[in-house]
């Protein structure tokens, strides 16, 4: 059985830990190394990684993200909290879907 690992920043990790999955803390500077270490483990089937980290990856690490089939690597959009509302930036996954099918899909509650 494969496990799920979340790689995110200090501000988001507590919420993910409450779900019971393994959470690894990283920063933009350490995320690529944390990702590579996590991939080397043989028990991981899914890695969800904060999309902000991906923006700082070099080409070699980006290739790992886009070409990895096992574990599956899924970027998730950062949540930005303000006093008035919560904003979610367009996710990397949404950008890939728009690029692949030529349409922008927006999901709302």
C-alpha cells in the first residue's frame, strides 16, 4: 500500500496534519531537496506539493514533477488569507488543463 505525503510551508502544515497524512515542511529554498528525498522512498504513491515551491524549481526538478508517474506529483494552489476574504490563485493543474484542452475551467462551490 502506498502513502500520501504533503510538502508545504509552515503556515499550511498544521491543517494538513489534522487530516492524518504525512506532512513535510519546506521553504522555496529547500522544497526541491525535500521532494527528491520523498521520491526516493519506495512507499509513496502520491505527493501533493505547494505550487509556490514549483515556481522556484530548476529545469531538472521541473522535469521530475511533470514526468513522474510513480509517485504521482500534484501541485496544489496556495491559499491566501486576507481579512475580507480567502483568495485561491489559479492552480498549476488548472493551467495544465487549459493548455491541454484549450479551455479554462473554473470550479466553484
